[in-house]
């Protein structure tokens, strides 16, 4: 019976458990902030890659041939600027609506 009462009154593990909960809570909060920053940076890098692909000049031109007996017409293709070919098109949800107050979300 003395052993059972000693186990019930023993509070030696309580402080360790409270510290463990506190440390794990701080670690989880830090991980959430870190993953948020990683997500923002991945979006920025993917936007840079998309802008690089959009800025490739795809224009080509094949001149026609003209001779004594006939001719062959040439061909031409011009690459126009797409809607989102500029850098800085992607903004995170937290920055939209901020800025000059005109609702455009641009700085």
C-alpha cells in the first residue's frame, strides 16, 4: 500500500511533460512559419522559370525563292507577347489589396 501511495504522490515526471509540450509547441509553430516561407520562395522561383520560357523569342522566317521558271513563297511566324509574360505577375494572397489603394495589388 505504501508503494501505491508513493506512486500517486510522485510528481517527478510532470515537469518533464510540461517542458516537452512547450518545446514541441514552439517547434511546430516554427515549422509552420518555415514551410510558409518555403512555399512563397518556391512560387517565386516557378514564376521566374515561367517568365524565362515566356521571354524566348519563337519568331522564324523562311525567305521565298524566285527563279526564272517560278517561285516558292516563304513563311513567317511572329511571337506576340502573351498576357503573363512579364516578371512579377504572381503575388501571394497576403499582398493582394495592399499598395496604393487602387485595388490593383501592385506596388
